[in-house]
C-alpha cells in the first residue's frame, strides 16, 4: 500500500522520454487561459474551460488515467451549470458574487472526499489497469469538489484547487505528461494568486 502511494513520486524522479503531442499542448493552452479568466471572474472562463476539458479527456484516455475521465465528464456538466449560474444564479437572477461556502456545504465536500477517494481508488485498482488508482481518484474527487465550489463562486474552490495541483504534478510527471505536469505547477502558483484575488473581492464587495 505504501509503495503504491509513493510510486508517482519515485517514477517522477526517474528518467522518462518526453513525448508531447499537439493534443497536450492545446489542452495546456486552453486550460491555462481558463484559469486566467477564472481569476479575473470573467464569464468566458466557462466556454474556454469546456474546450480544455475535451482536449484533456482525450489525453488522459491515452495515458490510462481513467479516474480523470470520469472527473472530466462531470466537470463538463458542472461547467455548463457554472456558466449559467454565474450569469443568473445570484440575487434576483443576477450574476453570482464571490462568497464563502456555507458550513453545511463544506461538511458535505469533506465527507465526499474522505469517503469517495479511497472507495473509487479501490475500484480502479481491482477492476482496471489504471495508473496510480488511489492518487488519481483523490485528484478526481478533489477536482469535482473544487469545480462544484467554483460553479457557485465560493472562495473555497481555490483551496481545493491548490490541493489538486500539488497532488497532480508528480502523478502526471510519472506518466510522462511533462507539459501537463508543468501546467499544474503553474496552476498551483495561479491558484494561490486566485485565492488572494477572490479574498480581496469577497471583502470589498
């Protein structure tokens, strides 16, 4: 069990031949643009993000990171919801504003991560040839919680994205997805910046 959990870190330090596809580069570009727009609270983050999701879906399928495929499918649906919610989900059907997640929502998200990640990881380890099933599952469940929070414009989304990015970097590097790993390193820095930017918006609204 310990060896399984440490495997992404060990492999990420090993020499891996870099094979970067146009698909990966396009996915990096669209997802990077999506995060920049999200930090600025621009509604265009949603359509740009949807394109990025489609590109990463194809990339992760090739890399056998199956939990990410479910993650991206649900993120696609949440993106459609978030796109509409940001426009008309606020008071009097106006735009949403930055808020903190209600305590009940935080408790539900924490329970979902604590229970869902190991259960999903066990299923992948037992019935598929998934790479790093437990780490991949944790990335998936945390990402879904983060995307849910983002769709409601909750500040908590950035805390969750910071956790996702920190875990994803060694996992993707270990699978030879070096540009994706580098993208998530940039995402990590941007998520910290996004947290600060949204914190200011929350307290100046």
